[in-house]
C-alpha cells in the first residue's frame, strides 16, 4: 500500500486557527492507518477500477444538461447535511459543516477577499450528485486524469488499479496517454468527480495518437460538473474561483507535483491559488462544528452578490 507522504510546504504560512482545529498536520490525509481506513480504501478501490475514459464520457453526457434539479446555493448546502464523504479519512460528519469550516478559515486569513470565502462554501457542492443516486466512488475523493497512466502520488496507486481496463490499453497506459505534452489541464479529461474535469478539445490525441481529436471535429467540451454548473448559471466570480473549484481535488498535481507533462503556463500561474485554498480545505477540518445558523446571514449575502436565485444543477 502506498504511503501518501506529506511534506507539506503549503503549511509555512498557515493561518491562525482555533487550537482545537489545529491538530497535528501529519494526522490529516493518512491513508495507511486510522479508524476510517477500510471505508476509504474500499471507496478508492471502486473508483480506480471503474473510472475510465469511457465512463467519464458517459457521465459528461448524463449530467451535461443541468436538468437534475433546480435549487439555490443554500439549498444545495443544506443537501450536504445528508452526506458523509466516505473517501475522507479525516472526518465523519456531514459535508455541510466542512463547507462552513473551510469558508470561515479562508475568511479569517483573507478578510478582504469575499469571493474566496464563498469558494470555501461552494467548493464541494458538486457532491450533491451522491444524493442523486450516484455511487460515492463516482463523486468524492481525489481526482486524477483518465486516458494516461496514473502517476506515483495517486492515493493507493499500487494496489487499486489492477482491474481498470484502461491500464491494458496501449495508448491510455502510457505516461502521456491520449494527450499532447503541456496541453493544459483544461484539456485533460479528469476522473469524474464533484469538482468536474476538463475539456475534449485541442491537446487531446486520438486513439492512433496522431492528431488532436479536437482538430477532427470531436464533440465540444463536455460538462465538468461543478465548474460547468457555475459557468452555466453565470456565477460572477473571478477566474481564480473557477479554477480552484475545478482542480482542488487534483492532489497528485497541486500537492505532489505529478502530471507536469500536461500543464501549461496558465496552470502554473493558478497553482498558488489552488495551494492556498487547499490549506483551508484540509486543515480546518475539526470535530468542533461551526454555528451554521449564526454564519448563514453572512454567506447568504455573498450568494446574493455572486450567484443569486434558483440555479440549474
Ligand atoms: Fe473539501
């Protein structure tokens, strides 16, 4: 079983936290021991077996119309009251609390950036798909590119992919897989998760490896669930917000530096934002739960400012 090493350079400027919340950083993202390990491993085993290029394309088609539900952002947050993330080794309480914990951590450290506070609240809302009957392995957890060989830092890399058919594919099992070098993450098809995945266009190579599929009249970019949902509903947030939400679960890249061969300049420019966000996504997790009722008016104000009304999910 692979040990997810945790060198953690992002913690150098860690914000002040409540003593209760600031538990030992080495105790987060522990994929080798702990009371939730069996559940976490089982979720990743299913994910790494079934997340294939084919599967991801079908999910794009299934959820691309945003006809699943119509609701406000706050109604979606409330839906997460019913979801405990089975891929998360750190917490065993409903995801709605995690949304407020993350948002409040960001608010303390970046009081002037209200859009960033809202990103904390929004970042995992795509997990409502787990409540639409999608299995958790198709919604939660770290993401990784499909269509190329999984790199070393993917969680449980060495013991969960053996039954994934794409790893028998002569193209998909190579380091670059179906992609062009430095095509940009926006052109990479990520495993289907709550923060979405990227496009089908330029940069992706056909099964022969010869020409980019986008150049051969491939379908337009498919839906990336949360990211595309925000675009679809015209969220008035800055590009950094969209990028953070799109790639915050891509730990093998933003935390461990893998998949550099797929990155372009935009990705390198955005990386510090994703890493800054990650501090709060990860290290605000605490069993002392926030007073959601007291916080709600502030975040309702941000929702009204940046993404008001009844939205298409
Ligand atoms: Fe999160």
